[in-house]
C-alpha cells in the first residue's frame, strides 16, 4: 500500500495541474485513478480530449527572406507565362538549361574545360556572364582562367582599354589571363615604363599580338628596350607584331627607335609626337633596315575608332568598367565640400580624368611620322582623301577606261580572219 499512498500524495499535491487521466496496471488489469474520489476504479479508459498546446499558445510562421537563392531554385525549374485569357501558365524547363544554370552558378569549381565542345562552352560562358560571375574578386579570376586556358582567342581576340586605366588597375590579373590576343589598345593610360602589364607583353601568352597601340602611355627609351629585349635576344615575344603605335610619347628618342628595328615583320609604325632629334636620319634608317616608307597622309591603320573589344568576354569588360564607375559615384558628393573649401579661400587639388585626343600638340610640332611598307596594301590607305587626290583618281579611271577601249578594239582587229584562215580552221 506504500506505492498507493505515494501516488495519492502526488495527486493531491499537484491537483492544480491538469494532468489528465492516470492508468495503473495491477494483476494484469488496467485501472484508472480518480483523484476526486481518492480511489481506483476498475473501468475501461474513456476517451478524453487532450490538448497538446494551451489556449494561450500561439504559432508564427517565419520565412528566411535572406535565402533568395533557395527560393530562386524552387522557381527556376519552370517558365511562367500568361494565356490570352490572362491565366497564369507554367511549363518545365529543359534539362539542358537546368544543368547549364547549375554549372554557371558554380563555375569557379570547374577543374578544366580543355577538350570541351566550343558551342556548349560559349553558352556556359554567357550564362555565367549574365550572373556576373566574372566580376567577383577571387572566384571570377579563377573561372575566367579556366575559359582562357581552354579556348584562347575565342574568349577574347581584341581588347580595347583606351583611356581605361582604372579598369587596368582594378582587373589587372584578369586582363593578364587573356591569351592569344591579336589586337591590344592601351592608349592614353599613362602606364609608364615600370608597369606590370607592359612587362606582360613580352610573355609567351601575348606572342600572337599583331596590332599594339601604345599612344600616350608615358613610354621612354628604357621601356622600349625592355619591351623589345625578348625579340632582340631570344627571338620571342612580340615577334609577330605588324602594327605599332608609339605616338605622343615625347620621352622616346632616336635611341629608342633603334630598338624597333628588331621587328622585321612590322608593316605600319606611328612615331608622331616623339622626342626625335634627327628626323631625317630616323626616316632613312627605317627605310633602309626594315623597309618602312614615310607616309605623307594619315594612315587608316592608326584610326583608333576601328579598335574594338571582340570575343565572348566583350560584355565582361563592360561589366568591369561599370563596376569601376559605380565605385566612383560616391566621390561626386564631395563636390559640395570642395566648393566650401574654395569659398573659404583654401586651395584644393582636384585630379581630373586624363582624356586622350586624336591630335596632340606634339604631333603638330613634329609633323606626321607614320610609316608603311609599300608591298602591303592594307597599310598605305589614307585616312582622309584630299580633293586633289580624288581628282587625280578620276583622271586615272578615265585613262584606264580609254586603255581598255583601245585594247578591245585592237583585239577585234586581230580577230578579223581572212577566207583562207577560215578554210584552214574548218579542216581540223
């Protein structure tokens, strides 16, 4: 009876709690304890409604709004459209598009793309580019290197960074990852002789460059010596260079021009606005040693408007530039502070963006110093044709038509056969 006294004591001491019915098994039978009567009833248990939560309990449904990626994955499998009646309609995406989206989200984890089909790789690059994967600081570089190692010039064959020195400083490693470029424009970037990108020009990855535009880049004779050293010594580097623009670099002298004589394949050269001392001697030297002739008119090859960024990564370069410009936007709010400083009589230095113009004062002073090879037709086309030249061209066309007419009449005279000639031909 001790267990029963302990049980009844617990029931009376905790009678204020709604514990529900209590069942006790004794001698193989189930008994229900009735706290009010203080005894045990040998009855079958009755079903009593039992509440799991109290009346004051409340539930609030919370969603993790920060996990947008998980919600996007739930809806990325479908394409939502509307019917003519205005009803929402959805259809499942193809397995290829789903796999393409998954790989592009994790493109930085790809080990290698060598041997992968180019058609699929281009779609994968576009999908990753749309997600701006190549703009990320670390993972973007790693992903871009996988594509450039496998596809080279398909990723980018021509790169125009004219007046984009901020993009060069922010995305230098990404720019250095491009391989097999044929055209590179670094004009108006003020890189100087010690810049890492100019040193990268001598690497094997850029040995395919055929058109190099270095106008107004603060180059000197020391930079040219370093840039041409692999070609002069090891016959490597920029050995395939065809077009070179070194205009508006006043620190380049006659000594620096001597380093350019190692470019045997060079077809067009622009050294206008350089610090040459003996211009006539340089003209003769270029003509005698590498066969470059001084042009009297501007050449089409040095029209910077023709240089464009071409390849899969064309939009990627634009995204880089847009990111740099957005990072500079908060600096516009400082103009009010600068105006206040000027109002109180204090001077403040404002660094403006360096802009490059097509015609520099140094070019006007030294004249046009553009050179071409006579046996190459693409290099000696003038940028602008003068009136006298057009009139001379018309006269040449008239002479050519007159000569063709004379040849046609002379051929007709020679084709006039006699009767004996016709009889001889009929015998065959």
